[in-house]
C-alpha cells in the first residue's frame, strides 16, 4: 500500500511540522507514504494533477464530502490500498480549497469536518486519522 498526501501550502510552524512528521514516521513502519507540498498559485491545478501517482485512488478533502468514522475509514483505506496499484492520493487544497475540476475528477470526496479547516490543521487531522486507520487495520491498541 502506498499513501501520498498532496497539499497546497507549506507547514511553516515547527511544532505542527514535528507532530505531522511523527505520524508519517509511525505510518512508514507499515506502509509506504509520502507528503508532497505544492505552492499555491495560478497553476495549482496542473501541479496537483502532475503530483498524483499514476493509477492512484484520488481522495479530495472537501467540506461537502462524505464523513466516516475511524473504523470505516480504516476499512476504506484497506479496500483502496488493495485494489488496482494499491496507491491512494489524498488532496488538500490551499486557502481557496481545491480547484473545482480537480475535486470533481476525484474518485472520492471525503470530509474531515463540516467546519472549514485551515489546510495545515486539515493536514494534521488527516495524518493522525491515517495513522489511526493503519493501527485499526493492524489490530494495534492505538485506537481504543
């Protein structure tokens, strides 16, 4: 299984960066994962398209997306990660969200909350939930 988080914007706050990196480090014990940060601007749609791994299940994080509890999210991660090329790409937009064409072309729209989250907070929540999903899948005690 390969998980790629593609986000518009860079995490500049050292403490936040440290926590996100810790979740990615924990995930890497069990799956291949990477985080790609893109510069916001007029060519962001092209940059997002280019960053998505070939054959990946594309999951756009959108406020109007489907909401899942953690066990169901874990089940979906396993389904997506064992189908096709086993690659999943999560897309997080910048201040203006994801470009509409990118969001509409996604395989799945997922919401972390009905509230609008700043991209850096959404990235932290996604990193934690991905780690939690992997822990649930592996039967580890992190999720109680």
